[in-house]
């Protein structure tokens, strides 16, 4: 059984996937400035000293703020990010806005992850596909260069099982560019959970993503904090595109870390049980 956790890191993102085979994947490594929670301390407390894979979905600080500390606690086998953006490119992209310690660490790490992957970690049957826009010929801003990731656990009979879509901080122009790809449109089928782009901000919402691809997740999860950045204004927009799930006796279509806390998905044979705290 695999366990996927989405942590409450306020207006940021951090998830951990752990498999029965002992593999661990960290998806982003933001921290919670209000509570002091950090993924590095979580890894240390659980005695996880090696990450088979680290995925950075967006090259903004709220997705990587604890990366220097994570690197001190755990070795990292595979570093996964938009492959068209080099460490040097990151310094160029951040020249005006400034670069935080997390993204600086990411830029410096990129030179150490240049060898081809010869074997993939065992995530209890999970496979994933990733999509991105190219720098600099398609986009030259961090959000539209987000790494969109779709993870799938098929059922024993091979039919679609549990799946989750991480949108990073992709904005509408970036979604529209990806929608020009038939393989991307095809991948939007049978999505269980959509971690909403840009923490629920309006500029991350793209109606065409749903209308053109037929994407209808069971539920949206928004990683956000208190009312800021208009993250609550999109809940009604997302709600109409979700099929809905029963959660503690209520029908839910949109859930937020601000209101619901952490999320845990226990995944076995393509079926998932969700809990929040």
C-alpha cells in the first residue's frame, strides 16, 4: 500500500509519497511559517534519510523554501523539474524579483543531476507522466514553466484506478499551450484528485482545461493559507467541474489545507481511501 500525504504549508506546496517497497518521493518542499512545520524535520523524525525522487513543480520559493534543510537531512536520488530550465536560467529568471534560499539551492543542485536514470523507484505500481512548456521559446516566467505531473495507480484488472494531477503554478496561458498537445488532452481523463494550480488563484484557473479535455476530477485540493491572494474566489469555479466524494458524511468537491489540514491517501490495488486532519 502506498501513502500519499499533502501537507499544510500555507500558501505553498509539499507532498510525500511513500511505498511499501520503501521508496520515497517528495513533491515540492515548502514549509509552514505559521506553525513552524518543515519537511526536513518531518523526514528526520521519520528517519527518512534518502529520497528516491524530488519533484519541484514550480521554481518559486513557496515550493522549495525548505530545500537547503531537506538536502542536509536526506540524500536525493533523482531531481525532477522542468528540464528546459537550467540552474543558470533560474538565476536569470530571478534577476529582478530576487532569489530565495530554496530556489538558489535548486539552481546549484541542477549541475549534480546530469546522468541518465537507469532504473525507476518502486512506488507500488504507480506510473507518472509529466508535461511542461519550454523555456525560453514558449514562456519566460516561472509559473507557465511549471512541471505538470499526473500519477496513476491502475487496478489489478488494468482499468483506471486512483490518480492525482499536480498543476504547479501553471496559469491560463500555459494551460492553453499544453492543450495544443493531443497526448496532454488524453492524459486528463480519469483524474481522481486535482491539486489546483497556483494555490487556487484566479490566474491559475482555466475553463478550457475542463471544457476541451473533459477533465472532471472527483475532487479539487487547494493548498492555501488564510484569505489572501484571492485564493478563495475560485472555489465556486472549480466546484462545478468536480464529481464530488463523500467525506465524513458530507459531499465535498473542493477541499483546502486552510480548512481541512493535511490530506492522506492510502492507495492499494488502484483504490484510495482519503483522510484529512
